[in-house]
C-alpha cells in the first residue's frame, strides 16, 4: 500500500558517550611492510605497554613514506585518536599524519588529515581530537620521510547511536509505519518498512526516550529526496519533562524553510535531556521519520594539555587524566591515572587552549583504592593563571565522602580556558584517573 505524498523526515540523532568504545578493537590492519615480528595487529591488541616491544608494538621496515592502516569494517563518526609510542622509539612516530576517510586511493593515505603528531613526541601516549570526521579507514603515515614507523597502540573513539538503547513512541501510526522503524539503524529502503509515520493530524509528533540524561549538542536531519519541501518548520525539542508528551521541552532548533539540502546539521549548544521530540507544531500533516541519531557534547579535555603541582613518580603523569582511559586493563593505575606527591595544596590543571562555556565536569577517581584522595577537591574554572589557576571561580567541590569513583558536576556555562582541581588547605597525595570537560565555544 502506498499513501499520497508523505512528509518524510530522517533525523539522525547521535549521542557521544563519555566512556566510548575503542572502535579499533573491532577492525583489521595492514602496514606498508613489517619489520621482523612487529606485526601490524600488535597496535590494536589493547596493550599499550609490555615487556617485549616486538610482541605488543607494530613496526614497518625503514622505508620511504611508511604507513599503517586500520580498516574499521564500517563507516563511523570519529572524534578522537589516541596513539601510544614506545619509550625507545618515539622518534619513529614523530611528525606522522593521522588520516581518516573512505578512500583507498594511495592505500588510504590521501584521505583528509585529522592531526599530525608532534615532532618531537615528548609523551608516549597522546590524544588527538578530530572534531567529527567520517570514515572507515584510519591511516598513520610518515609522509616525505624515510624511516621506520613504530606504533604500540592506536585507539579510535567515535559516537554511539544511543537511539538503539532507547524506546520510541508517536502520536499515531499510519498503516504499518511503526514507530520503531525510526530506530532500526536502516536509513534507506522501502519507505513503509523502514520509516515511522503518523496519520495526517494536528500537531503530529515522534518522541525518543534515551532512558538516561545526556548533554546533547547537535542534531543532524536528513530529509527524503522526494519530500524535502514537506518537513520545513519541524521543531526539535530536548528535555526531561513529559508535559504535553514532551512537546513543551526546550527547542534545540527548527528545520529551515526551505531545506538547503537533504542533510542539515542543527546545533543545540549543550542541551541536557532524556527525551528528544520532533513535532510539526500548528500544522495538520503526516510526520514521517526514517531514522534518528543524536550527537552529544564533545569531551573538550582531549583538546587540551595538562600539568600538576608534582608527580608521585615518573609514570603518574598529568596527561593520564585526559587520555580517555578511566579504568585501564593494566592492574597498575600509574599507567592510566595521574597523581601528585604527598604535599600541601596539591593541584592538577587543564589548559583547554581556548576559552569555552563549560557546562559539565566529570571526575573519575582511582577504582582500586584511595577515593579519599579526591574527596573535598575544588573544581575551578577561569582565564587567570594567578596562583597556577587556583584562584579562578569555583564550579563545584567534590564530596568529602565519595561513594562512586565517577561523579558529574554541573558548572552552568562557566567561561574559562583553565580547569583546575585543587585540594585547598590539605596535605595529601592527589590522584585523578580521568577529567572530562563538556561545553561549547565562547563566541
């Protein structure tokens, strides 16, 4: 059965989790050559450090333009790449290009650049922000160099479609255009079997329950090619209320009139909510959704650099608190947590390298013990480096009796470049396993 011209709306609603999956573990790899037993797959085995580099690091031979390539086996929205080099071979990762895309031209080495590793590399694990780049292939290539290329671990983090975790409902159902079709992962096909649709009615709506509260930054809407003129003016609403079926929640955006193309990205700033509604307010119409995905707020910590008042030992570096690993596979937390020495007023500081409106800070303490080493810490945000940034305004103070090792603090849009966590008036060891910062650019 085919109905008259429908109002086909594909809304891709994607949410970025703060603890994303390492996509590299699901892929396959190759490299331009292999030095001895230093296989390409060693760089995606989940092991950053080990006793024998040849069993957990990959390496090419010394050659012109050496490269390593990861095939993710599907196309992903990639936000972060983390590269771990070997202490003894850091020069063999310095100045490498990280390229992401869908092309295998020149073995994938012509795809767009996410980042270039520092030259020289001074830390063996470095996180690179790609914004949001779409691709199946991730290449690391030493362009214009004759060298070995040695990688001990490459980790890839992207966005998860939380719609798969959620449940959906709509104001009515047209024929067999069931509500769950919009969260089945199928964007294109026979419209009546992959799209959800309401009857033609007043103020038709569709609602996604994410089953938890998230910081949502972007909604991408894709319209059906044949019906682009019939989705203009749809409201995207986000919030935690079910008043009026969720249609009274705050507006993220309204679709343009006319739609400039069948795919449009709409920024929500950072909106907190469990429910995402799409509604044609003040209209009598069908509403058809073919797929929904949602983007959440990016962890700004990946963009920055970190320092601390001291280091407990050489391994407990400040950068471990922004490496994307809050609970690593290694039983030694010194490989993924930061820690100061035992001292008066210990502190840790994140330089975001730009000024942001900060909405949320998430702190993860050691999972093995010592949660008290984070108790009563002040989270300070601002633009001053007076007293190492520890005089900036306070966002929050951690509980003196933390019961969970990961806690979220709301900062309500505080403006700043520096995020400090400081134990004021205490003599203590101060350890952090991860600090995540969410917000938006300060225009």
